[in-house]
């Protein structure tokens, strides 16, 4: 009886040990590659939300501060227009969506107006929430095979139609959701209405994903504003004459 119990137990222990050893070995091999891929994703997202075409130059990257007992990282960029110098801030934010955590990179100007967002990580349902990274194109079956340039996606960091619609919204106010169809660049009337109502159009069938992106973004802006407030220089005290 003891033999019939001990033998399968030893076999299971041996299999578990081999599996654990193999997994730890694989993790050690792939760790560097995964970290490099994450780094590249963050770099691409930063270029997407603070494109060189806007004239911003990064002056301080991944600045670490503590807010509400947690580490907060943000990047500072500046641009000069005549005698005026303005700043922009980029930061990461996250919130749980339908299938997992959705992590985004966002950039705002000094008034908290959104310059852009870029989803870095998501595991949402393909064809639904995963369309947060869908690049809009007018490419057709014919143009794809016959080399027409129409509808081709530009080289370099490109934001999806979902990400693009956040540009210009007021991050200091609540961002709403409208269900009047998905926004496209050529739909000027919908774009105007979205801007007036400080809203975005929801991904069809994936409102949870849309809400998660907005919630993460709004929370990130709240944290950034706290950081900027606590880093303001203390007002100079007047020295009284004796």
C-alpha cells in the first residue's frame, strides 16, 4: 500500500521540480528580451504623445517623486515660441479593463490639455477592446496588391483612431463617452461635438475598455497635478527691517 502511494508521489514531485527548474531557466533567458521590448514600447509611446513636429524637447526624463505614498514617474519637455517657453508633461497611467490591466502613456501641457495618449499594454478581447490599438486606414484590397500609396500608414510612431481622439481634450475636467459611432479623422462634425462635450467615442462593444483608459488617464492627471503642486517653490518670505 505504501509503495502504491510513495511511487506516484515521487513521480509528481520529480515532474514538478523539473517543470519549476525549466520555467526559472526560461525566465532567466527571456528576462532581458522582455525588459528591452518594454523599454522600446515606452520609447515609442513617448515619441507618439510628444512628437517632434510639435517642437517639444525633453529636458528631464523619468523623474521620480512620491505622491500619496507611491512612486510616480513623469517626463518634462519644453518648447520655445518667441519669448515664451512652455512645458509639457508625459506620464504612464493604468487601470484594469475587461481582460487585464491597460497601461497608457499620456502627455499634457501646462493647462492639462491633452497632447496625446498611446496605449502601451493591453490584453483586451481581439476585435473588441484590443481595437484601442487599431490603426485606421483607407487601404483597399486592390491598392494592397498593386502598390497604391493610398491609405498607407505613415512610418514612425503612429497612434490609433481611438488614441487620436483624445488630443485636445481638457484633462482638468471629466472626460465623457459618446455612443454615436466611432470617430474617424474625416468625420469633422463628430469631432467637433466630441470636443465641445470633452468626450471620446466608445469602441463598439467595448465600453469597459474605453472607460478603463479614461479612468486611468484621469487618475494619472490627478497624480501629476499633486506632484506639480508639491514641487512648486515656496514663496519667498519678506525680510523685515530692524
